[in-house]
């Protein structure tokens, strides 16, 4: 029973089936659309350490779900200005919650499809069109991004 409660309550962390994205956002939304849709405070943000050649961080907010507190950075595609990745940094002062977060994701999605040497774990949520990755480097990052299509994987 406890496992069912954890799995049901962890649904707060995943997107709803009505659209592919994270929480109240859709993949491809502009920063202005994401800001307008946000139910909580959201603001401009840039962190060059999170940027890649194809992604740029533009917005920040916070998120709380099932005892986990996160700082949330939203990254946008440099060429289309569409939302392409959401990076949640787990506020984990004692360094013990990343394992619990990984266990909670395992309860919802089953075993990860990828387990890397450095502790990276990845799940494919096909029902919601998301790749979900835990990256335990420089903190405990929970990363949401759309499942690549054959078209986007060629870019």
C-alpha cells in the first residue's frame, strides 16, 4: 500500500498526459509562454554553466513535491527559442536524498533503461513523451527533456 501511495504521489513530479512537457509547460513554449503559464513565481535567469551549444538557460523557479525541494532552471533551444529541457536541482544539504529520489522514480517507472558508471540513471516515459534523467554530479539533478524523434536526433 505504501508503494502505491509513493507511486501515486510522485505523479506530481511528472507531466500530465494532456501534453508533453514538465508540469504546466509544454515542450516548444517560448519563455514568455512559460512565464504566462506558470502558477508560481518564475523569473529571468541565466547560468552559463548550464548552457550548451544548442541550449540556453532563461528562466528559474522552485518546485516542491513529496518532501523533495528543487530549484528549477528552464533551458530553451537557441535556434527556435522553444522550451527544450527542465533541470531540477534537488536541495539536498546532507547529500542523502538523491538516492531516495532515484528510488521514487524506480517505483513509478521501473528499473532505469540506462545506468552509467557515474550514477546517471535514465527513464523513458513514453506516455508523456519525456526522458527523465538523474545526474548526480555537482549536486543531484533531475532532468526532463522530450524523447528525441528521428527528426530532432538528426539536428
